[in-house]
């Protein structure tokens, strides 16, 4: 079934939306579960990031990789890069305020208030 299945289900056809999300991501991401998974990665991604923007991108990307792998047993590298990038941008925009809160809470907790 593999990759052919995704071609047939239209993963390469874009939705006519601002972020041009592929049907693969539109149908398969449960936002509640995604946010729950995201919280688990906060401390790790915070430590690996040098800025808020880097943190937002890394946390969403890592969560997406885990989500797609554990839920569908698909390696994110096997999906079309444009689809993945568009979806990461979309999720960063969607969770903008939550991601900022995570970042600043983590910064406060780690004692780096005067950055």
C-alpha cells in the first residue's frame, strides 16, 4: 500500500486555503492530541533553541514527526516537503499564543528572565 496509497488519496493536491494544507494533514491531525504531545517536548526544545522563533518551529516540527510516526507509522521524511513545511507554518500560526506562553514560562522557570 505504502507511498502509492498517498498518491491516490490526493496528498499532492493542495487545498485552496491560506496555508495550502494537504488533505493528508487536514484529515489526520487531532488538535487536542497534538497539543498534549507538544507539551511533552517543551523543555527539550527550549534547551535546543536560541530564540522564540526557533523554539516555535522546532517544537511544532518535533511534535508533528512524533505524531505522524506513532499514529500512522509514517516517517515525516517520506512525505512531500512542501506539505510538511506548509503544515508546520500553519500550526505555528494556529498555536502562536500557546507557543509563546510555553516559551516564556520555560524561560521564567529556568531563570533566564533577563535575556
